[in-house]
C-alpha cells in the first residue's frame, strides 16, 4: 500500500479545496445562465434552459477512533431547470412561431444574481477557513521557538 | 541506556509528564480536529440534508474524569477526540441543513484562538526546560 499522510499539515485543506471548486463551478453556471438569458436557439433545439447545480457530500476521511467522518462537497449534478420559459409576442423575431410568439429561456436574472452572491459568499467563507488553518499551522511550527 | 543518560531522562521527563503538558497535547488534537469539522460544515453549508459536525462532547467528559481521577499522564494515551453530529442544531431551512455560516465562522475564530493559546502553553513548557538546561532565556 502506498504511504499516505494521515493528517495534513494544514488541517482540513482537502475538504475546503473541494468546496472551493464546487462553488467555482456554481459561479461558472451562473455566468452561463446570465450569458444565455436571451438565447432562443440551442444545439438541442428550442430556447436555452437554465442550468441548476446541486451539491452532494463526499467522504474525505474517517476519524481514527470512530465517530462521524469528515465530508467534503462535490457537484452532484448539473441539471436543466424544467420551468417553462416565458412566451413573448414579438413577430419580428426569427424564432417566432406563426402566431408571433417567441419562447424565451427560463432564466430569471434576479434568481441568478441571488445565486451569484450566495456562491461568492460561500467561496469567501471557505477561503477564510484556509486562511485560519494556515495561521494555526504556522503557530504549530513556532512551538518551542 | 548508560547511567548518565538515564539520569538526564529523569530530569527531562517530568516536564513532559505534567498534567498541563499532556492536557495541552490532547486539547491541541481536539482543536485541530474541530477545525476540520468546521471546514466540513462550511464546505457543506449548501448541501441539502447535511447535519453539522462537532467534536463529540464525550471527549470533554472523559478528559475531565481522567484529570480528576488523577494519573492523567498514564491514561491519556487511549483518549482520542472523535466527531459526532451536533444533536442540538435545529434547521430553519427547507432543505434540512443545520449549518449556520455565522455560527461556524465564530466557532472557527474561537477555535483558532484556543489553538494559539495551547501552542503557547506547549512552547512555554519547552522554554522552561531549555532555561533549566542552559541557565539563560532564549533570545
């Protein structure tokens, strides 16, 4: 078996790393949703559908001596939001139907902005954890100095 | 071991065999583990159904019991902090997640200060030993 360190020098950095990348993905998806808020033509046909990210826990490490184990987070699924898009009357639009209606993407900018702020705050909180863990590691290295 | 070395061990050992030093060691273990628990909680702040983790309260109980019973130094080895789901945390969110970000950040800061304090105690124990050996304080 390969030798592996039972404990990281910086406590919990493996957990936080997963969370940072998961939240980064969420920000990417928000960016994609906002960018495609007006896209009425996609490869699959029809208007763009809003993407939703769901998180799930991921076992990182068991704690020696039993008890609950440490859990990271990862992207569980990126799924389509199935809410029907709004129909707008716009006969000049190239994708309008015979009666002049265009189905717009189901992207709601206010939802996306809320998601954007939540994701970046979560990202910041995780960064604060690494920062604090780093200070703790530095303190541990100063023992006996 | 040569007799001279054996005598020296008898002088040095008592520093490491005090209750305070061993307690500080155990509490440092617990603080490092608590930090990982908080990292887990903050990482899963948005995971549906996640329940916040905490160092099992049994650890503090055991620690206290062993200190009051005396001979902590020799019984401390078998004691390890473990994690448990926090039974007191209630969810106020529809997804059943019991993590509150503010609470976790406060716990994290508190834990970091505790960690600093404990490293200071361990440091001072070692400094005292060095002072005893060299007869002068370290600069």
